[in-house]
C-alpha cells in the first residue's frame, strides 16, 4: 500500500495542501494517486493550478481546487464517486457508509470490527 508521504512527494507539483497532509485515511491513497496521474496528463485550468484540499467529508473523498475545467472536474468527480465503495482505512472495495461515533465513514466490516474491539482504526495496514 502506498503512503501519504510517497503521494505527496510524487505529486508535489500538483499539490498546495492547506494542511500539508491528506485529511483522509490511507485506504483512499490509490484512488487519489490514480486521479492525480490522470490530472498530470491533462490540460490544467491555468499554469499555476494546484489542488488545495484532499479530505474526507460526510463519508466520501473530496478533492478541491480553485478553478477547474471539464477534464479535471470529471477526473475528480470519478475519484470522489469511487471512494463511496472503498474502505477509507484499508482500501478494500467492500466499504459501506456507516455512522461511527456520530460521524459517517466509508469502512469495511473488518475495519469496523477492529474499531469496535480495539477502539481505534488500524493504521495503514490491511486487517
């Protein structure tokens, strides 16, 4: 599984993140990586265009920038839709929306069970 550090280093030229980190779980890194590879190859809305925010919101992935064109918008929308079925913790494609401690999460049954037993989510590892 790729790490946030690898993603941030590889796509540094596309990112100007407000938090200097992704604000979501490592399970979505592959989705984000794939989207950024596609964005790298397409025409950007402007020469200095960057992505400012990559986060989880309401159980789904959000990738935000200032300014867009149809091609970058389509790539981002596809990545956000994919996240609805991928566990944010481990990357399993069996994720479903669940309410955990008042928050919506897209999480698989294994990571959900791990959380219920241990009180935390597994860190960057498949369970």
